[in-house]
């Protein structure tokens, strides 16, 4: 009975409500009617707490990532020294915008022999103070479609016209020189003067530069774990560069890597050209190593390399940021090694001093034009036959040659105007004109023009027509002009090499090697190390 009354009391309490002062009893049903139970309120609270924790964790990760990225940027920014890209007097501060991710890029890589600071261990500071000389000068061209990369080495003893350069630090202007040694331009205000000199020499436009010293080379070789080299005879240059190698394969890094690049007497004929070949060999092996390791696809590795070498590096402001470095690394990582070409700018001994060099023409102009046009130097479909993309006239039919000239060629005045921006461009063309019988010739420098034209005065249309036919220049290029006495052949950038308009001529065997050529051994100087 007691149990029955307790149950009934409970039922009554449910039906009639709670007694005064007693807590109401909430059943599943009436809790549902009110929308939620006490248990459900507690679960929602835990869920909200978990969301807050997750949000806080995500925020922490984001803040941490931003902090790390900021630290990386600040560290690299603090590592590097930044210099002006172009120090040509009057051109300072003028930078042509370039997209590092997709545009064709020209990057000048310089190695300085300065003995200042930590580099004093490599000789007396009197050997090369300040900026020093640029004993390594390599112009790396990355094509617009990332299909090929070319690396053109310039001999350190190359005699070239040097532009006037203004030192941004001192304000001093270094006068132009009709002929000076290319590696001395670095001392005329910094790497921006070497950029200006090579721009002037080649007619190209350099987008970035990187200037490294001895320590940067050592650090780079260490951070990538060394570079494999092979020599056909043991080397012991302990009293010179310090290079000591057994015959066959070796892994060089640190001091030995630097010695390999510096040695002047160990390879080939002990000339600077032989040293350039050794440097190209080393760079090719390094490219293979970096590609095989997947370094360029690994952002931390790219950062480690950048961190190591930027401590002893001077670069232009357009390159002094992580996005620019990563963009260039991303472009290089997928290039076929067989399309990475190493070239030495064509040269011949300087007549006034056979220990120095000058550019060999027309081969040098042909090379520079091929670089400008994006021609595949390794023998691809564009090699030797690419039409200049900048000239619609190159698509027009050429002027047909007349059966015979009805005039005396030797007395027809022809002015050959160089508007290509490339020194000595007219030399090859005037030689062709002379070979055809035109001897009353003059050569005139002019401001750069994009399009080749042939102006002619009254009574000289037939001469202009024959000159156009000689070079395959289309009829649309002929222009009557009252201000011209005779014929004026104005050579634009669309005709910057060769003697046939619309085609890019290439010097034979211009490519010394490509980066895929492993397994070869460098030839050691037989006079210094006679065969056994």
C-alpha cells in the first residue's frame, strides 16, 4: 500500500504540479515540449567550447606561419646587400617591369675576387679591394616558355666599350671608355655598371643580377652537400688555388669547391677560357645534383640555399624578396637538362695584346640576336631559322632581284645605319655589299629602331631595290625620301644578325656543353701535370 500511495503521489504530483517549495520533476516528454533537456544544454556547451579551441588552434597556426614567413623574409632581407640594377649615367633608377614567373629573364651572375672582409684569407687586400673585379661573368637566359636555359660566359679579359657609370653611394661619375677590360666595370660603382656594359655590348636587357664572393661559393657548395667532378689526371695545385684531387670522380665542397672554380693553371691550356670551361662543367654538375635531389621543389631547401648564399650576396632590388626567388626556382625545376646550354661568348685574341680578347664578329652578334629572339641554341626546331617576331615585314615577300644592274655599282652612295643597338653590326653587311660591287659605303651609328627600312633619293629606286634583294628585305621596307642622297639602309633590331633578313643565324658549334652531359672528365693541363 505504501508503495501504491508513493506511486500515486508521484502521479498526482505529475498531474497537479509540484508541491510548494519542491523542485518540479521534468520528464522526457515535457522536456521535449520545452525544446531541450538539461543534458542537451550541457552537450551544446561542450560543442561550442570545442569550436573555440579549434578556432584558437587554427589562429595560432596561421599566426605562427605568418610569423615564420615574416622571420624568413626579414632574415633574407637582412642577409643581402641590395644594389641598383643599371648604373649607366642617366639610367639610374629606370627599371623595366618584368614578371619573374613567366617573362623571358636575363640574369647576370657575377663572381668577385674582392679580398675585403672575410675574403682576406684568399690573398692580400691589395689584390682586389672594394668591389674587386668580376672574374666570373655568366648571363643566364630563361626562355619565356621555360623550354630552355642558356648560360653565356664572358671572358674576364674581354676588351669592350665601357659606358659612363655613376656610383650611387659617392655620386662619382666614371667616364665612358672606348675600350676597357670588361671585368673592371665592377669597380666603376658596382655590379650595375657591369650590367650596363653587357646591355650595351649585347643589345639585350638584363633583368636581375647576383654578385657572389668567395664565401658565398663555399657556403652554397656546403648546403647542397657537395658537387661531383671528374678529372682525367690527379691535380695538386697546393701552391696556387689549393685544389688537390685524385684522378677520377670526387665530391668537392667548401674550400675545394672554391679552389676548383678559382684554379687558373690546372685545366686545359691554363688560360682563362679553360677556367671558364671548368666553371661551366662545375655548374652543370651542380644543376644535375640539385635537380636529382628535388631541391627546387622543396621550399625549405630553397630557403636554406637562399639563407646560405645571401649572407655574402649582392642582388638588385627586384630579386631581393622570397616570392621572386621562389618564382625563378619554380621555373628552373622543370627545365629539361638537355636544354640547359653552356656557351662562351665568341672571341678572338685582341690584336694589340694577345693576352686579352675581343668579340669575334659576326658570331657574337648572331649569338646575342638568337638570345633576344628566344632561339633554341641546343638544336631545336627554332635554331638557325627563327623569324623575328617583332617584324610584320618579315612575313612579306622579298623584292625579286633584277636580271642585271643598269648602273655602275661602285659609284652609288649607300649609307649603312646601325640602329640595332649592337656594336659593329654593320661590319658584316658592308662586307656583303662590297662583295656585290658596292664600294661607296659609309657606316653610321643611330638610335635604336625596331624596323629595318631602305630610304632612297630621287633616281635611286633601282639601287634601293637591288640592295633589298641582296639581303632578302621585303618591298614594304622601301621608302622614297627627299632627304636622302643615294640609298640609306637603316638596320633595325628586326635584322640584328646574319645577312638574310628574317632569319636568326647561329654560329656553328656555339654550345660548349649541356647540363645533362654527365660522366665526362675534365682534361688536366698536360704541361703542369704530364701524363704518367
